């Protein structure tokens, strides 16, 4: 390695170097090299299997054209260049989840090379390089069990074997766990906009491994890196990388060597642990897949795929800013999820001038509810029509903001219309001046000291009085009217 | 080009085959002999001939993304030396 690595180092400022490898299952209907259905998630084990994905001798794999096009589409969206030819290779390694003893992957001629995506770092755009995008097949799934005699064994479900898997490798351009998180959010949203992957990390359709090392700030050398695996959520990636930064920095400061190794994230313990197993050479012996003729990627084909590219997150973000006059902050957050941006725009069909109000509700209350449930906005029962109706009720004075939040929460959980909730719960806002005047008089009579305080110049006394009125009406009083009526009464000295 | 004993042992590990001391020497000779054939091929002048990834002149052999029925789990598991709960059962694999 390099000279001062392993020596005690005091006063050095370290820089974090992270590169990410993402595997995303493609949303094709059939597997990569056979016609078995990819719809296996809730299926009994070994029911989506044929001789090809089982790895029987003598079978012939055939390339799924849509998987190739989805990968090229992704590579284009990531600003990669598309080579004129590509091929598949065999990556040989023995493991029980690999039915053939090799994985059909791409080695030296992938479908996309040399691209980038942008992330936001403290308000500035930063480009993160994409080394390559390639296509391969997923492996079978292993389930680990313990017999009643406490002897461990493993079970193999071949349903996942052969599902198209796209690998996207970033350059080592990420400088913090937060940048890594931003990168994953952006990449996932691009895949979702393209409709090529569901991007759900918790379900394993979007997986991430990380390479991480430190080096002295300003250096261009690379120190020994650690590969971190087993991170099953964006939060896990962030926590695992944060842990590694601290662990590696401590090791460097104490003069220990960082061993180049694979470490697994253990979420319950909040730490990474070495996965050094029996030392056997990672000698994959790649060679061109003899069962699959190479691919020639004509410019006509690539152009045809490019023409099908939908609007992507960055473009949509900029459009939302210009079309609805939104701040960058709002537009970037809204477009980070396609479902959320779709919801936002669906709310503005009739009153586009209400964009900022809608954005505030979606990024505020609604996002809070979504985060608590851990779902996408599209999975909640609430629809854009519901939110629009609720905003109409606020505008016409039927609902105040406090009550509207309650209505929103119920709409979110039940999918009921705002009008129904208001009706059922008697939530209509009190905007009847006479009713409010009577109420205010009662409150003033009960709290004469506050009234005196106000007259003595203590302006905050009015907040106390408004609070009493709101409490009395369980939040239903129109706050603007209450404020006006109170001031009138106080000034008249009633 | 002759293979070393270490290379033969490495290949045996990768192929998951156990070799006796005598086997190692036997296969070292046989594999070295096979490699000599490639030394002959290497003498062919390939100047100006583009490298090829495949031996037949085919390209872009693809199929449309249409699913068709798979085999039954019983058929899939028919040759399994051990099965359990509809799965293939294998020796414990460490994660």
C-alpha cells in the first residue's frame, strides 16, 4: 500500500471515499434466459422453475429482449455511452444458490459505460460518475434453518434464479454516507421514472453493496477498502457507512492496518463484522458465454430506445420550478419519488395557482404520515381528489388548519372523502360572527385578568384568550374571525 | 508450457475435486499436454483479424418478454437427493 498507512497518525484530516454497486431486478414479465414468470414473490418455493433456470445440462438460454432494452434505457438515462457491441460471459463460482455453478453476467463488454448522475450536496449539484451498467441473472434464494437437534442446514428456492438483474457501478466519487444516501435516492427514482425496476430495497428488488476507504484529505491515492454487504434499507446503508468511517478512522489514528475484506452489516447490533470465510481464491475464470451469440447495438436501435425515454427526475424538477413557480427545495423533494410528483401534479389539474399550498401539504403532513407507515404515497388510500376537496373546504372557510390536519390523517388511513369525515365528526368550522361574539364574551367574563393585562399593554394576553376560545370549540372556531372579534371586544372595553 | 503442482492444486480446489498426491502429478502432465495444443494454435497469424466472442456468425438472438408455464414443484424436485418443505435441502451454508 502506501508509506504512512499503518503508522500512527495524529492531526491528519481524513477524507471518505465510497463507491456503490447497485443490483436492481428488472420489471420484466419473464426471466432473463427462459420463459418462467418473474412474479414469484408470494409463490410457494420452486413453482417458477424450468430446466433452463434450474441449470439442467443441455438446455439453451435465450436472451430476453426487453431486459436488454431496459438496461440500455437505464444506461442512457445515466448518461452512459452505449458500445456498438456487447456480450455475455460466464462468471464461475461454486455456491448452492447458483444452479449452474456459473452466473451469466457481462465482463468486459457491458451494455453501458462511463456515465453520471447528479446529487445535491449542500445546495450544489455534484456529479457522481457511473463506471458501468450491465445485465446478469439473479441467483436462487437460500433459507437457513436449524434442525431440532440443532444441526444447521439450508433450503434452496429456485424461483428467483434467472430473474433479470441489472448492475450499476458508481465511480468512487462519493465523499460521505449522506452523499451515498443521496445517490441511492436519485438512482432509485431514475429507475422508477423509467419503470424498469420497483426499487424496493426492503423487498430485495434493489440491493446495494458499498466499497469504502479513507485517505488523507487532498490525496489522490486509494487506501485499502472494505466491501460492506447486507444493508437492507437506505437507513441501513447510511448507518453502516457511518459506522465504517468511524471504525476506519479510529484504526488509522491508532496505527492499525485496515484489512481489505468483506464486512457484513448487522442491523440489530449497529455494526459491521468481518465476513472472512475460508480463504479461497476469487478466481471467476470469466469467459464468453458460448450459448449466447453477442449483441450488436446498432445506432438505430439505441436511438429508438432513447426516443422512448420518459421525463426524468432532474428534468421534472426543473419543469415544476418553471411551471408552478416552486422553490428548488420543494421541487427536488417532490420529484425524488415519481409517485409523489404524480400525486402533486394530479392535485393541480384545476387550480395550478395552488401549487405551493399543495406542496406544503404533501411535503409536510402527508410525508409525515407516509414516513410513519413506511410506504409510498401511491400505496395509501388517499387520492389527489381527496386532498383537493380538503383544500377547497379550507379556502371556503369550512375547515381551519388544525382541523384540516385531523381530516387529512383520517383520509390518509381510510380513503374517505373530506366531506364525509367533516359530516361524521361534526368538524365544520364556526364562522358565524354572532355565535363567536357570544362565545368571546363568555370567555372574557371568565378571564377578566387577561383582558386587563391586554389593556395594560401585554399583547400576548390575546394569544391566551384565542387559545381558550379554540379549546372551548375543540379547534373549530375560525381563528381569523376569533382574532377580529376579540380585538373589537377588548378595544370597546366589554 | 508446463503447469506447476500448485496450479493443478488450485484448479482442483476451484473444481471442487479432491486429488491424491499421485493424481496431482498425473493431471499436471495431462493438463500441461492439453495446453501445448494451444501453443500450436497460438502460432497462427491473426494479424488484422478482429477478435471474436463466439464461434458462429450469429448476433442478437433474442425472444420477446412473454412468460409461459413453468414445471411443477414436484417435477423440479424429482432429482433432488434431499428435499424439505418444497425446497432443495443442502448442507448448511454460512451467510
